[in-house]
């Protein structure tokens, strides 16, 4: 996808309702918006491991900020990040 994420899409991420929709649906939603498929790596079955790399694209960086604004997602699943826009998450499914 070459288009920058729209504000309403970022708001959907930031306000994702985990009581109504599972985290796996959020991951599918983010994957559709993420630019550079090879920088969105999801592995595992019972324990999902997600690696995101922004690739320096500001649209991906906006998606990361929206995920950070979603306190439930960030506090439950974020594991670490490093300089250069690299993020790791661990999700129990």
C-alpha cells in the first residue's frame, strides 16, 4: 500500500476495542496498512511473536504511534524496541 494511513484508520488502531474484537483482528488490520510486507513478521501459534520495522516510512511510524496510544495493546504485548524503528511484541493467543 502506497497511501499514507488516514486519520480514521489510525484512530481505529488507537481505540481498538478488545472486548469486541480480538487482538488477531487488530494485527490483520495493521498488516493491511503496513508498508513493506517483509517488515511485518508474525510467527507462532499459541504465542505470537510480532516484529515490526518502520523502514523509515512516516506512515509506518504513525501506525506505531497509534499502537502506543492503545494502552491495552502496548502494555500487554510490547516487549522492546531499538533505534532505527524496530519493535518486538509477544502475544498470547
